[in-house]
C-alpha cells in the first residue's frame, strides 16, 4: 500500500510540535463522538447524496463552488484506546513539486468507540479552540497549499455503503492564506461533501489484532 511521503512527514511534524508546546500555553479543540443505530449495509439505505460505487475523484462544495480532489482514502491507524482514522485525498507524486497547483485534504479523526465494527454508526464532531491558526496538518488545501481551510466547527457522519465506508462531511472551516501572504483575518467558509472509500488497515495493525484474538 503506497502512502504519499508527505503524509509521514506531516505526522512526524505534528508530534514534534505537540512535544515542544509549553504546558501552560495549551489550548485544546473539543471532539465528541455520538452513535446511532447502524444502517443495514445495503447501498440503498445510505444517504441519497452518497455515491454507491467508488469514484476515481472526490468533490467538496466549498462555499458555492464545487472543488475537485483526488479520490478519497480512509486509513485505520489504531483501535485502542480509541479508533483513530486518517481521511485523506490520494494525491499524486507530483504533489511534492513546489509548482504543484492541485487540491488535497488531510483529516485525523479519533472516535470514542470501542469497536471498529461500530464505525458505520458513529458521528464525529469537532470544535476548534479559537479562530487562530492551529499548529496542525489537518485541513483542506487548495491551489498547491496556497490556501488552507482549517477545521473550525465540523461534523462527519460515517455509513456503511456495501463493502465501503461513506463519509459525509459538513461544517465551518477557517479560510487561511499561506503564511507569506497572510494579511486579512481568517473567515469561516461552509464546506460539505459526500465521500466514499474502502477502510484500509496497515499490516502491522492487522497482525496486532490477530495476535490479540489468539490469546
């Protein structure tokens, strides 16, 4: 399974930032998980806005504009003590080029559920601590990262769509320019979209789960 190299770099950078931040200056976003009865798993039972087959690209409605991204990927990173997911666009290798002008998204999601089998009945809610720029790799990045949409007040609803996971995203994001040209204060932009992806499980995590089941 190929993961874009920049994803590993961002994960390492986010860990370093968390370690370096003085404890007295910590400001935390609030995340909550709610659950509901699981859907039947029949594609016809999914919300009408979700596609029933996996598309080759993904789209989000940002303000009043439909923006196209590479296809969605959903990676299971951990199951204990909570379910940790990574929702990201499957960016091409050209995304590492300084002149790349494409769009991408990258969202780390932690769900307070005790079983990955409950994913299709889980809703994730996020509220930022403030309207300030956060030291986080999370967001929607436009025009080769020249603009960033940072999560502010966002909800994500998961559904089972046949063998795949439907991800319905909606909420307010903060529109930030890149740091070099940042002059105007951030403003909120409403974003919504219905994404579809297979749930990918890293080999290391599969081995750990298999070992635990054998005990």
